[in-house]
């Protein structure tokens, strides 16, 4: 697929034209337009007023595909991709930038995840049945989110307390012995107190058949998620809310096959377990004469157990076999504080609106790895501890230049300090001061349209390659000593965008064209010193990188019975000067996890007041699985169908995802692991869900 400038031109004109489409009675229509506020924005503006590429979906959008997990949602967004580091998709890539896994070394994610303002980056997401709003930020968002938003941020807000009793119960059953049971209830205790509670259980055998054990549940899903909110408003100017989360995940992990299909031979299937709990205290104070004080203090504690059968086979498969496992036990505890003043009286600074904030975080990461040491020829372990503290100051200023032209500028200064130690007697302290910024010129020809020019700078922290240091000491691999640590990465972004919304919202179009420069880009490297099953992993810094492309998202209400959704993206990426530790030169090649194009075309057809038919077609180009080898995924198209019947309080639906039963790769490795062919290197892939068929029922009151 070749990129044509005419595509951008057409999309831009469509966005501008959208602002001129209105009903006959404009004043009446304007009063009834639903305004969706972006919860992740510093000022909580509408998506059409915010400079930058952004997608917002609500609970109704999730129902369109009978979505049960984040994996099933991300394909509908422009320039968003993901990889499965375990049983679930956990690592997100935006515009081709993002991690693909986490083994020994602790990473600073390029794309973070916030749930109710709590940092879940690297932990993934379990239940989404109680999501009120889901926001996808593309491009550097350092001013707002800091080091976890080099390439973007996923921001989820769950349902909260209501003024009167509201509830919903839902049940979904599907093939592969799958079911989802979810319930939410919210109410007000009195005029000052309110609460909400949600629970969700997901169970599935998974999509793998283990032929050796004669089981079909070795890659199973078993997840319980609960969330509770308690709101208190003691005065008209102060609102407080306590947020509580817990996750109990007991998933299996048996995803890779020597036969390179959905059948495995593992005699010791792995696991992907997570126990996490989190608390947050949110405050919103409006009693100051010049500003609104908003803040959150949050705490999270998570313990994970991630492991797998390294040989993917059983004892007795072949005379040249090996039989080992690899297991990672992680503990993570974090305390974060984020408080800011948001101006309410612009007269104090002329005509400007301003934000001034402070962020502080303390995070502890402890790892115990249990593995087979090939040099000692015995079971071994490796332990490491990383203590990281962050302190940041940030500000943003919005200055009207004319009635329609506004200049928005933002700056964030952040200091991080690391203390690292491990069982190989390594003791390393790292620190750095990083900065991010944004500058946008926003032109609004009318209330429904925005044209913007944006320049932004993002960053992510560096770190220590503990695995490389341990291998250098244990195996006398002196070449790894140069990989003891890796530097922070910087991303510069230049963007032009147009957003337009018809007054009656019959047409909504958003277009963004961007060009990004990456400096000291962090890439995953591997050393396989003896061509055996023992690898040394490390994070390396490539010289530079380029990522540029276009994103288009549109919704058209053709008539009262038919709505169309068209999202599309085009992406071009390039590695700078990058030569691996083994001497392979990948300079100038496309970056990993960066498909050239992707699209989502969907239609909502309202057959009657009660009956709705949803159809969606999603496609994505092939892409490289890694920056260290040349193996690619396959191009794919996914067809999704849903027929729902809505009664007053009941909704019934029959649905199917991946109707064409495509094998979609979500992780790929290239090495030799099969003794039956002399350990010849192959591309080994982990696949997303095959064809799914299910029934859903919900009762809302």
C-alpha cells in the first residue's frame, strides 16, 4: 500500500467540511450535543478542542464488538499495536514505538497505562466491563504524564458513584469453555456520600491444545477484578474520592509450539499469575479565588509469577533434547503523588489559562529468577532490586492571541534516581534530569473545528542491564560489559492536525500528520554465545530513528438507521545506525512492531428500535517482530459481527469475532529450539484468539 498525499488532503477537507454541517435549528441542536470530556487532559477539555492525536471510546463503543479485554479493543485504533509478553497482550506500541516484553531487566515503558489515575504500566489490564471512558493519546505526552508517555498513553476511567441507585449485571458465554460474569452497582448514601462497586470474572480454556498432556486448558484465562469507589463531598467546594482496585489473575502460559501452530508438546506448562491491590485518594478543591486544586495520592502493590517451559516439549522427544524451565517472580510497590493548580480566573494573567503541578513517585522492583544455569549444569537463581524515585514539576499555559487563535505551551522537568543491586554483587546508582515540552498553535474557525500545529518533546528513563552484567561475570563474556547500562531516550514530534464535528454530530472527523525523531532509541538486544538455549538479553541504544505517518478517524451518521466508522493509518519508520553485538547491521531498516498501514471499517445498522446489526472489518500490514532479526508477521484482516436485541432493561446479543478464523501473530521469536531438525532456526509465533462465537445477556436497572 503506497501513501498518497491526496488521502491526507481529502481527509483534511472532510474534517473542515464537518464543521459546516448543521441542522436547521442550530441553537436547539447546540444545546443537545453530548460533550465528551477528556479525563486525561490537564484542563479536561473536549476531544475536539485538544491539540494532538487522541481517540476516545465509551461503554457503548465497547459493546459494538462485545469486547471483553483490551486485546480485542486495540485493533480498532489508528497506529496502535500490541505484543503479548505472556498469556495476555501487555505491551503497547504507538506509532511503532513501544516495548515487546520484559524479562530480567526492569523497563520504563514507552506507552503507559493509567486506570483511575493509578499507574499500571507494564502490568496490563484485566477487567474492562466497568470502563466509563477509554482514551488513547498518541505522540509524546511528557508535560502531562512524564516518562511513561514517550510515545503515548492509555488512560482508563471506570464508573463511579451516582446520585441514585443504578446497576448492571451481564453474562457472556463463548466457545473454548469461556464465560464472563460481571456486575456493577452505584448509589448515593445521602447528599454527601456515594459509592460504586464492580466485580468481574473471566474464565476460558484458551486457544491451545497440548497434545502431550492431552489438555486444552494449559494456556487458560482465569481473572477476577474488583473495583470500589467511595465519594464524599463535605462542602460545595471540596470533593474527595477513595478508589480501591484488586486483581487476582491465575492464567496459564503455554503459547509457543515447535510445530509452529496452536498445538504444543510442553510437559511443564508455564503460568502468568498476578495479585495486585491499589488505593488512591483523589481531591478536587474549588475554594481558592484564582485556581482549582486537583490531586491524587495512590499506592499499588503487585506480585507476579511468570514462567514457561523453555524447551516447549517433553522428556523423550529426541536424543538431543533438553528440558528446562524459566520463572520470574516479581514484586512491585509504588507510591505516587500528583497535585496541580488549574487557573479559574484568567484575568490574573491577562487572558491566559495556566496549570502548575508537582509529581513525585517512589517505586520498588524486586525480582527473583529461577532458571537452569548451563555453565554450572544445575538449577540456579538470580535476584535483583531496583529502587527508583521521581520528582517532577510541570506547567502549561494557554494564551489567546486573537479571538480564534491560541498558543499553548507546556514544560516538564523531571529528575529520577535509581539504586540497583543484585545477587551478582553489582551495585549501580543511576540518575538523570530529563525534560519534556509542547508548543501548539491552535486555530478554531468555529466552535466545531480545530486546526493545529504541534511540536512536542518526550523522554523515557535509562537503566541497568542486570542480566548482561550477570552473564558477563558468570560466563566471562567481556563483550557484555559495555552493555552495563543504557541511556535515556528522547523523542521529538512535529504534528499537523485538523478536527471537525458537525453541529448535529452527524459527522466527526480527525486527521493528524506527524514526523518524529528518536535519539538514543532503546532497542532490545540478545547475545547467544554458544548457539544453545542460553541467551543474554539487554537493552541497547541505537543511534537514532524516524517515524512518520498519518492517522484518520471518522464517524458518519448516514441516516437514522446507519452509522459508519472509518479509522485508518499509514506509518513509515526507519532505524538509525544500529549494529547488534553479534555484528548484524540493521541500519536503515524499518522498526519493529510498526505496520505500514492499518484500518478499521465498521457499520452500525439499526434494523428497528430494538434490533441492531454491527459489522466491522479490521486489517493490518505485516511488520518486523524484532529490531534484532528480519522475521515478519503476516498481513491480516479480521471480520467481526454482532446482532443485538434491546428491550427496556434487557439486552441480548449473539456475536462472532475473527469470523474468517485468521491466525494473527502477537509475538515472534527467531532461533532454533527443535531437536528434531537439529535446532534449525525458525520463526516461532504466539497467536491471538481464533474464531470466537458467543452469546451475551445484560440487565440494567
